[in-house]
C-alpha cells in the first residue's frame, strides 16, 4: 500500500464535518488532526481517535500534514488564515467572495511561492465546478451566452435575515430558479434576464404566538437588498413542519451555455447539481482537490492555483494508465 496523503482540517463547522466524512470515503487519504479556535474539549469529532488541537499549535505539525484543508468563512477567516497557513502547508480553501478573488489569489500566491507550497483557492461548486463549466462552455462555443442558476436551495444568509424580523420564531428561505426563464434558455432564445426574472425567493416562517402575520409578510417582502427586488412568497408553518421538512441544507443549480455553430445550429450544454447537503458536497470537492495539491507540490508547482490550473486527472486516486483504460 502506498503512503497515504495526510490531511489536516482547520475549522470544524458544517464544512469541516463534511471533510471528515469525505476523507473516510477515500482510501488514499488519512485525517491527522482537526485544529479549532474553540476549546478542543468542546469539539466533538466523529472519530474519537482523531486529535483536536488549538489552531495556535498547527505550525508544530507542518512535517506531519501534507495538505491543510481550510474550512473557515470567506468574510473574515480565510483572508487571515489563508496566507498564514500557506507559509507552512499546502492548502485548499473555498474562498467564495467572487469580486475579491483576484486580490486573494495575489496574496496567497506570494505566501505559497515564498514557502514552496501549493495553495488551491476558491474550490467548491461555485466557485469551482461551475467555474470550470462556464469556461468549457465559452471556450467551445465562443458565440453564445452563459447562464448560471442557483437552487432550489436553502440560503443561509437570507434565512438569517428572515429570522431577525420581529415576530419570527424560526424560518428558512429557498432560492428557486424561475422555470420560464430556464426554459427560454434551454430553448436557445438567449434572453437578457434581470435578477428578478431568474430566481424567486420562498420563505417558510414559524411566527411567535400572537404575532401579526401580515406585518411579518410585508416586512419580509419589502426588505431592501434581500427581498424587495425579487418575487417573494411567504408561507406560515408550524415548528414541527419546519423541523420535519426543512432541516436539510439542500442546494443545487445549473450552468447552461447556449451557443451557435456553423450556419446557425443551436448547441446547448448544461451541467447541473441536486444536493441533499450543500456543505457535505462542497467538502467532497475540497477533499478531491487536496489530493491534487499534494501531487502538484510533488511536481514542484508552488504558488496559488485555481480549478483552472489543476489537471483533472490529479483529482483521481487512479493512475494515468488506469484513467486512460477505464474512463477515456
């Protein structure tokens, strides 16, 4: 048996838990330790044999971990943790603030190049898998339009905004692609679509006893930045219904490239996802890219990388010869 690739996890929220589960499904990987800002005694990892350590001790493990998977958030965690860890480890992260990716890449590239490490940034399904499909669509069908739809999926930020409305006890919000818009794209019409025309927002709300439901609905629908620009539907349900039907972190979506070739032939390419658990799927993508980061570093490819720079064969535990025989 070849030596296993040794993985560390930084941050043990939903994403970190998903990475722990994903590593168990990959026989060439092993989890060495979980690093947390919380008191290690309070972090309940699934496997009792896995060490949980303070994040401040991570540097002591730089010779015991081949790739560190960073499971912090993009707003405040990764801008600090990314470059700090890239000076000691090969890293994978899911940095997803699209507008700031170029600046984050530059920072990570400097840190990883100076230490001879490989850091693959912005890994997941968007950015990540969807980015690759947008690129493929554009490159193969240069005359056309690319459309990205998200959902049906539970939006954590929008759900939180609804929960903060006076009189709301609990709530979830789903982002749902509008079928008419999707069908127009699939029919090759190449429509110009506003945000409002692409997605609607559906809320399931548990109201406090005696709360004014019409006032709650009005407050949600007129909320700037979140709901005022969308078609929004508000459903009032019981707490039991919420727990029974709305506790999964489902998500998904699709990328469609609608193009034209030759003498006016329509060509439509679509990539879609339907996920029961958004964090577990994202974690599975991060875990596959950890293997790629290790291989690229072994080849001497230091610095920051994105999904555009990683040979797809490096994601697989199979040899190039196996891949040619079994999948080509």
